[in-house]
């Protein structure tokens, strides 16, 4: 951001927080109020989604992608 833009009060800061796992499951169309999701037929699916959630952090933009995506910024970290 350029300094003259921020000094005029025209800069907006938007804080985006990651989804909770409950919100992530809701995004993936899993009924989180169902008591049998841990022990029922969706157990494997919930485990898969948990693995994805841990891997990508639950950030909204990455969570909404439909493909097996590898963000370009991850390999750049030492």
C-alpha cells in the first residue's frame, strides 16, 4: 500500500479469519447436528475433510475450491 493512500483514510483493512471445523463441515454439506456423523456411514468422509482442514487451514478461498489444489505460495517458504 502506498503511504499517501493510507494517510488520506482511503485504505480499508479486512480481516479474514479461517473457518472453524464446524463451519468447514457445513460448507461441505455435512449436517453437523447429526449425532451419528462420527460413528455412522459418513465417518470416512468426515476424516477426509478433517485431513483437508488441517492441511489447508480452513481458509475460505482455499476451502471453496473444488479441485485438488496446491497453492503456489506454499513451496516458497523455507
